[in-house]
């Protein structure tokens, strides 16, 4: 399964040099991933079925910004035709 995400740059604060993508199994957690991402999009292959809670933080020379609004992503098993 391929999961693709994209986001807009923050409207306040300095220009982002990169982003940190956080993924967890419950709201506010980053127990699955905390990844540095160079641009404003990310793709992951082989995402197993489940419910994921994601947020992004902008990073620049001043530091790491606050988390974005959290989104919930539900990955379901691929459809398989009977037979």
C-alpha cells in the first residue's frame, strides 16, 4: 500500500528549511515514526492496514515549530476479488 501526504508551508514564523513528520498509534503520539523530510510531501510504500495519527512540524535555523493540526489516516486492506 502506498501512502502519500503533502502540506502547505506555515503562514507564520520564518521560512521552513525542512519538516519533521510524526506518526503515532494514538492522538499526540509519535511512537511509529519521527522523520526529517526535506520538502512538503512524503510517500511511504508498504504501509500496513491500520489507523495512523499524523502531524508535521516546520524546522529552520531558529528551531522546530509547533505541531500542525493532527490528521487521522486510515489504511485499509486492498480490495481483492473473490475467486
